[in-house]
C-alpha cells in the first residue's frame, strides 16, 4: 500500500492527476527492503483528493453500550443549546461529548482492503502466511530459498486506486453523565398550574408538549420520563404542566380529607370514591386524576373484584412539610414536628429524611434544635457558590445531610465524597465523619 504525496506542492495541476507507475511501486518496495515475492498481488495506491469540498465529517469514538445501541438500530440524538455543552443521548443513557486530540493523523479511505483481501493466490491466503512480510524484521534482508519457493510470483502486480476523503487530527469521545434536569424544571415552572380560574394568566407560548421538552432536555427518553415523575409533571390539554405548590397542597389536602372522612387505612384507598368526592368545580377531572395517580400506587390489599391504592407516604409527607416550611425560614424542632404530624391523617408517620432536599435539621445550638428551609432546586448551579451557602447556613455537615445538595454535581466518574475531599475539610467527631468549610466562610 503506497501513499502518494510526491506532488503535494505541484503548481501545474491538481494532485489527483498524478498516477503511480509499476516502476514507481517496484522502486518503493525496494527502498522499503521488502521481498516482492512475499507480497500479495494487489497494491493499493492512496491519493489525496479534493478534501475541501468533502462533507465536514467528524470522528466519534463509541464505547460498548453506545455501539450496541447503534447496532440495535436505536436513534442517537445530540442535544445542546447555545450556551450548553453538547451531550449524546440514547434511549437510556446520556453522554457528554468532548473533543480530544490524536497524536498521529488518521486517514478516512473508503473501500480500503485489509491485507487478507488483496491476494488471489491460495498460497497467500490468511492460512498460508498472508502478509507474512509485515511480521518479519525489516533488517532480515536474507531469506532462505525454501521460504521463497513457498510463494508464487504473479505475472503482473495490480494497482487499485484509493482516495483520502478526510484527515483527522482530533476526535470526539463520550463520557457517561447524569441527566441534566435543571432546564426541564425551569421550563415547567414558567407555567405552573394553579387552577382553571388562573389559566388566563398563562403565556400560551411558554407551554410545551412532551416531545418539545424531550428534544430540549439533555437526557435520554427513559431519564426524561423519570425526570417528569421527579417534578410531578402531568399532561393537561396536550401540554406538560406542574402544580403551583400552594394549589397542589390544597388538592392533596382534599384527597387526604376523603381518607379521614371514610376512615380508610393509607393502603386501602378507593380511587373512584375519592375522585367522585371532589367536585369538578374545584378542579377539572383530569387534574384530580393526575394528582391521585402521582401520590398513589396499587395496594397489596387489592382483590380480583376491587382495586385499592396506597398513598406514597414519603411524597405526601414531603409535600405537607414543604407547605409548612413555606410559612417561615426557621422553626423550633418540636413545634415543627408537631405541626407537620398534625397536618397528616392517621397512619402517616413523619421522618427527618422526608425533608431531604427541602429542609435541614440544625442541632448546632445546644439544646435548641431547629428546622430550616433549604430547597435544593432553588440553589445556584455553581459548586463553589453553593458550598459557600451551605457552610454559611450551617458550619458542620454529615455526609447524609449534605448529600442531597451536592449530588447535582456528581457523575459516574466523580462521586460525592470525591467532591467533598477536594472542596471541604473532613473531621471526625465522636466517631462520625463531619465536613466543614475548607477555607472558612
């Protein structure tokens, strides 16, 4: 295989007009100290074509899961806005795309044959030492007569022309990352649903369909569907919406009121009776159904003739807690826990971990623990600035306490503990690891 660049600076005509002759090839073989008898019958001569008019191809490296997605016929989508880094999305995963340099240039040459495909002689087939000259030491210029007799000299060496379509000096590599839901949440918050009486206030141009949000959000389809569940989004009149927190609390209180009126256990909820008990004058039926489906799942108490549902205790408790926390930024611990528990029907049990990402328990002041409002979704997306806010809010954090506020910045390659090891200082108090500000606040 020969690469022709002899006329790279020829001003009398384009490079593609030059054709190597048989004498040129034999001369090149001799200069390379190769034994022509041990070469295959076909010589591929490579020419540089008019690459300026070729498509702007890019080289993308695919790992095992990405390659499998392509082979299965999945659609791979590149996503990214004007000020966003590009990501590559499959049906299930999201990858960050980064440019990387190549130490040696790579040539894109269509129809280039491998060594095994350039011989017509059975003696030079892959089973009979095809390309054996490539495996030999080039300094071994003396070969035995017996070795030479194993090969048959072809009458005439054949030439096949190959054209370089593109020279690559860099490529793109893919690194798996967590789905980026922040933009999805921001778009949904623009048109919060607060009842039919307030729909006239909504800018209709800011309402988006499922597909429009999917094409905009930097994540795979499966991750996108999980993101919609995370934000408790629902489809209303063909557009994806989220509830205004106060309106959501009102509807949830009505649903829970039906439980109290009927003295139902939280795992024995009748869906039809619950929906019938709430008038459509309060909210459209489809909205009430969406709310019920968000907060319940099929109960193990169901029978073949009667389908019952169970309330998601953690989600119900979080929504009620968020409403209580909205009334102030700081509460005495016992007062807050009593108010929170009393706002729930019998059968629901509150836990501190239900406050994950919406509030923190601060025990830094001796004998006077308090609960503070701290909503992760409303915090800055700058890691350094967020850490400053966290350590200003509270001097000492355990891993479980700070985790919901840092996991936004973690990835499959970068754990939360690695982030804290770099940007915070770890102490051990009473056998427990504590994180404090590395440089002070």
